[in-house]
C-alpha cells in the first residue's frame, strides 16, 4: 500500500513541476518563426548557423530575439493546423498547403499584411513582385487583401524528356523533334536490342494523384488550339485529356504499347524497377522532372555511366507541336506560403514583417542561402556565385544549413537575375552543367503556368479523389487496349469520369472563369 | 542406425511435413523483409539503385551505421525513448492493475457502470485538436510528460487483466479476507504473484506500444532534445521519399537533405534492435498470458 501511495505521490509532484515560461527581456521583442525539421544528422534547427547569422545581423540591432520553432516537414500541415487551433502557432508560419491558408483567412485567423508591407516591407514587396504576391491575395469578404506572402519560385520549369545519346549515336539518328521521329527511334532501339534482351524503349512510372501529369507535354503537342477558347482552357485545364486533339497523343501511347515499346507493367507504380532499368541501361526514353536524370540522390546518369560505359542521358523535346508553337506547362511562380496569425500583437507583427523584409535584401539572402565562404563554399565565379557549394551532409555541423527553409521567401537559389539563377542551378550538378542547362531551356520553352482558382472548387473537394482514380483507369485502359478498341475505351472511361463528379467540377470551373476567380493564362492568347 | 533414421522419418508423416513447410513459409514471410532491410543498410547507394540488393548486401559498406553512430542526437533520442518507455510502462502497469482489480470484486457496487464508462473510451474519443488543446491547457506541450501521461491506461489491456483476475478462484480472495488481509494485501500478496505471466505480457504490450509510437511526439514536441527515436526515424524515412518534394521546394540540387535508403534502413535496425534484444526474455510469458485472460473471461 505504501509503495503504491508513494508512486502516486511522486506522480503528483512530477506533474507539478511543469515550469513557468521565461519572461522576455526588457525592451526586446521575441519573434517565433516556424522552421521545418527534417531530422538531418548533426543539424540542430534551434541553434544553427543561419539562426545565429539572423540574430547577429537582424535581431540584435533591432532588439528582436529570433527563435525558430521546429515543425516536422512531413506533417507540417497537420501540426500547423493543431498549433493554429491551439493558439500556439509561431508568429511567422509557413506551409506548402495553400488551401489551409485560404481556410484560416476565411475564419479570420490570419492577419492581412497590406498596411504592414506598405510601411515596413517595401524591399520585400519589390523582391516578390506582383506576379508572386497575387497568389497570396484572397477576398474573404473585406476586399482583396494580402493574407499571405508566397515565396518566389526561382525555377518554374517542371518536366523534361530524356533520351539516350549513345543509342542515338549507334542508330545514327538525330534527336527526335516530334512523335513520329520518336517512334522511329523507339522502334529501332527495340529491333536492335540496344539495351540488351530487357530493352524497354520508353519507360514510364505512374503518379497516382495526377495520372496524366507525365503526358501533358505530349497532349499539348496535339491540342487543336484553333478550337480552344480561353474559357475552355481555364475550364478544362486539369481535364487536359478532354481538350480537342489531346486524345491523339494517347493514341500514340497505345500504339507504342501494342508494339512492345513501353514498359509492360504500364500503369503500375513500380519505381524500384524503373530505377533499376534506367541505371542498368535497359531504358531509352522517359519523361520526368527537369533534373531527374542528374539528381544527386537518384543519380540515373552517374550510375548509368558506371554500369554501361559510354552511356548518357540528354534532354530532348520529342513532342514539338504538330502545327503551331510548342508550349510547356511549368510550375506557377509561387512557392510555399508565409503568414502571420491574427492574434499576434502589433509589435510582433511589425517585427515579423521587418524580419522578412531584411531577408529580402541581397546581402542577407545571399548569406542565408549560401552560408559562409571557407565553410560552405571556397570559391566564387566572376558573378559572385559560389562554384562549389557543399551539400548539407558534407558541411561541418556548425555550418550546416538548409537554404529554402532558412530563407523561406525564396524557393530556389537567387542570384539577381534569371540568367544567373539558371547558370547557378546548372552549376549545382557538377559534371553535367551543360546537359542540365539544356534541359532547363527545353522545359521552359513556351512555358505557361497552370490554371489555379482563387476560390475553393467544391466539386474538386467532393469528387477530386474519385475523379483522379477514374483518370488512372482511363489512362491505363486506353494505353493497354488493342488499337481497334481505343476509341470505344476512350469514350467509355471519359464518360465514367464525367458522371462520377467530373462534370460538376467542370461546370464549377466554368463558373469560376466567368467570375474571374482564376490565375494563369491561355498560352495561345497572344498568338491567336 | 539406418532403420532408426527411417523410423524417425516415418513418425513425421506427410501431414507433418506439410505443416512444417507451411510454418517455414510463414517464418520466411516474417523474417525476409527484415533480412532485406539489413542487407540494404549494408549496401552501397549504386547497388541499391541497380536493384541488386535482396537478401545479401551488395558492394558492402557500413557507412550508414557510421553516420548514425556519429550523430549524437540519435543516442540522445535512444536514451530518451528508453526512459519514456520505462516510466510509461511502470505507471501504466500500476494504473491498469489498480483499475482491473476492483472491477473483479463482487463487493464493488456499480461495476457494470464503471466498466461501461471505461469501454466507452474504446469507441469514442475527443478528436485530435481537442486532445491537443487539452494537453496545451495542462501545460504539457513540449514536455517529456506529454509523451507519458496521455494514454497511460489502455482500455484493451484493462479488459484483458480484469478477465484474467476474474479467472482466478474467488475463494482465494475470500480465504485471504478471512485470514485478515485487506484489499491491498490481497492484491499484492495473492493476485499479483499468481498473475505474473499476464502482467509480463501486458507490460510488453505497453512497452512495445510506447517504443513504436511517434504521433504523440509529432504533435506535442517541438524541441529537438525531446524527440523520441521513432519520430526521428519517421522524419528520416519521409525525407528519403522526398525527391519530388525537393523539386517542389526548388532545392533540387541540394538533395542531400533527402536521406539515402541505406541510412534509412540502418536507422530502422538501430531502432528495432533494443526491442529485439528484450523480446526473447519476455516472449515465453506471451502466449500463456494473453490466452489465459481471454478464454476464461
């Protein structure tokens, strides 16, 4: 009995030991800033080089104590939701979930920043620019206000197409410029078994959440823009396959599949197999993000060269438009969203805007993104761009930093102009600079940003996941059926999409177009 | 000798061989993924990308383990997790016993009501944000105790233990009572010594559950010093799958922040090892413990 009582007593005492939070120093403001935690070995979010730099160069002169509040990068949406609901959110919040920002703005939980920016944030406003800022403006009843600050996305390029340079050389072929030339290449590669017995001329992996994403370049090449109005474009942008002509791009895929030119597990997400095919040299063509072939972590090119001497990937544009100009979908100019919760005191809100404004100054931004010479890099080129920026694992612990998290006003490295930014990006892939630069050019050629809506599309919320799973079925069935059944299958599965909620979304998006509640533009607008 | 062997073989009939094969099959299903993780943790990045690694390391390297051992915060998390698991398990056991025991007492009025009260929580909960607000109001955010106090009592385990206590002959209770023992003495000197296997099993349930949990820390803990091992593991694994995310973030070339598959696997091994070491010692109580409580309930 005594033992149990003692235990219970200890429990009570321990519970009572919850400490009282420390009082702020006289005259100083404490600014709590959300910071992503990625559990990187040796990197302490709460005490790192970037934070010390900020404290020294911004905090101390302005009597502001800056604290970083770690939030797991992978659950940031849910955690931030909790923090906001519990009133414990940091003074500056950041998230990749734009919907949450709109939701909290509607509930009055977010501070409109227009006046603060006009007074304390001129440099920041200039740095982000109107094109970016518009993504943070919402009208929730009191006129269009700046509820959040979207980060400026430096590289908006999205996808690129990759082909084997060594196969082209062996076949004595030129880089394909359209789908027919691509077909000739794929066919020849298969006939000559250039990748050995397991040759897969065209490999593809499936994104379950947006099945047609990897085929958007192909579809754009076939769309008959003479039949597409701006209204159609806005309404059908995320139903790209319903735009006139897009179906023909998929008919080609069907032909490729039926002639054994495509992965035979088409439609099944099997990234381990795809990875293996790409580095073992079985694979001849694929569509992926503009840098996929050279990424450090999944370095297809590097490992391909090791496994197959002389082999290499280059970017190409195998889907130039049949007639008319070629266009390529990019990301939009806005990255993650920064905002200040409504309950933050005026004093702290001013400190917050000053903090972000200071960050947008060229000198601060450069330091926060690149670190310190001698530790994070050793040399700079004639434009002052570090040529040997270390990645976080190779940096000594005291100087470890994460550029996009520490300087969240910017998604990507900023060096003053598009030209320098692109050159610097290519430099980040040592040994592949030219190939990466070429890939960026292709990906940006005729770039247009995807349509997004400034108000919630209720149909998308209600039927979105159903529609995308039906889209997956359409894609797989249309590509893998026999050519004579293609039209029937296409008809059947597109109807299924429309009747399972697709039509509701389309109608609502058409209404949103007429209200002007959208962002983005019709790429052919000027050319018509 | 020859005849003896054949005799032995005969005793194991075809049926038994089939059974052995089936068992072996299930054993392999359970162990092979683990073997694969070990192999991956000891292989080079290129070999993993080629798809060469199945059950044996290819291009052997222990670099992943060097990275983990070199990370002081990993050990801090390990010790924290051990500490939390120990405190949690002890407190949970005390509380579970103290609930389950009275519920078996026929003298206790309103037993059904209390039982319903307890079982109710198995089906209904306040939801994530209300629970978060509760923790916040209690001043537990970013405290070690936020990982221990909520969920100290598992309703399921209370029911198991209550059923086990009920299965003990009630006459023992009466006999002790006649001998002059009070309720605490009956519990400590009669019931607990007889329930060792059940208690060991429940302690294992609690300990493994706590060891493997990370979602509480995900929401209640921001300080890096208070991150349990499983939360670190969760972040590492998510980071490893974040190639597409890095593009979205515009930080593509700095993919260093994503973790290679071998480090991921090595961390899994690191986090599982302590449980693997403890498990065999407690395991023998496992089957008897749970079934005794369940069947005779």
